């Protein structure tokens, strides 16, 4: 199947040349804990490794309440690779709606 059959997916040439992190669905898990799922897209131009996603949750006054990190699956991404992550918060009782996501990573330089 070609990309023409998936018109809702943009080509990687239209994306910025960086590692992109996007939050997706926010809700609650089966135990009633708040949960946030999302994806990481590597469009940096090279393979990356040791990827880590950080979440900062804000209150209604834009004051940071908590900061958490997780490792996406997979944590090593080739150019154009997509990984997924899930944050499940035990110490927060509201749905995650006001948040900021960012990522840290290293270039995969073992074959350089």
C-alpha cells in the first residue's frame, strides 16, 4: 500500500527536522488512575537512542504540579521511526488536560 491510500498521514518532508512528541488520548486506566498516551516521531535526519519523554502537568493557574518521565517503546528510533509512550499517574486524581511534553535523546553514533 502506498502513502496515497492514507491521505490523513502527512509525508515526513512536511514535518520539522526534529524529534516530535505528541500527546494523544487522555483518560483513566482500569484502576481509575489518570493516563496520557502519545507518540514520538524521529524526523531529526539520523537514528536516535536513549529516548526519554517528560511530562509537566499544570494546575488551573499554570503552576507546575508534577514532572514525570518515561521511556517510549522502542527507545531507539531510526529516521522516520515512531515510538509510543504512556504516563500513568498514581499521585494525581484528575484527568491530564493542561500539560507540556518534551523529549531528550542521543544520536545513534555506534556505526559512525
